[in-house]
C-alpha cells in the first residue's frame, strides 16, 4: 500500500447529487479529494501508468480528482475516496511483466500449412459444376 502524504491531499465536501430526499439538499456528504501527483514522488514510469489509469480524473495541472458520493455520511465517503486513491496509486506502482516472444516450431508451421491446404481443397470442390458437353 502506497504511503500518500497528507500534504498532497486536499479534501472538500460537497452536496451530493441525485435522489436522497431532503437530506441530500441540506448536508454536504460527498467527498472530493484533490491529490497533487507530483508531491507523491513517483518514478516516471509509475507516473505514466497512473496518468493512463486515471484518465479523465487527472487534470492538466497534474492533480488527481476523486469524487466519492455513494454513502450517506462524510466519513464513509472520505474512506471510500481514500481507498480508491490507494488502489489507483498501488495499481500504478505495479510494473507489468515483460512479454517474452515465442516462435512457432517447424512442426507447428508444417501442421498449419497442411490444414490450410486441406481447407483449400474442400473449398475448391464447392465451385459450380461444369457440364461435359
């Protein structure tokens, strides 16, 4: 789990949108986290992966904006936003495994050619029958 410094995080609570009765109009329960990505001190390749994973959540100024409004309380939404932030940063820190190129064997190539020839003869036999007049 990535250690995210508190100085890099700015929290703001907003009125939630959508259904919820009178409570949603009165109480600011939705949590918006703004994280300064440069303050996280990520390696350049991890930063690139984070930018890709975040997509539209990343601003041009290098801020990551996460909005959590699934729950009815500030505490639950704050915990949800921080958990999602941690997941995103952890996923960015994982280096993808390198793909090792493989080469088909001679036998595999021969088998492929033979199957193509067999299929070709089947299809060749499907043509219009010509009369011997």
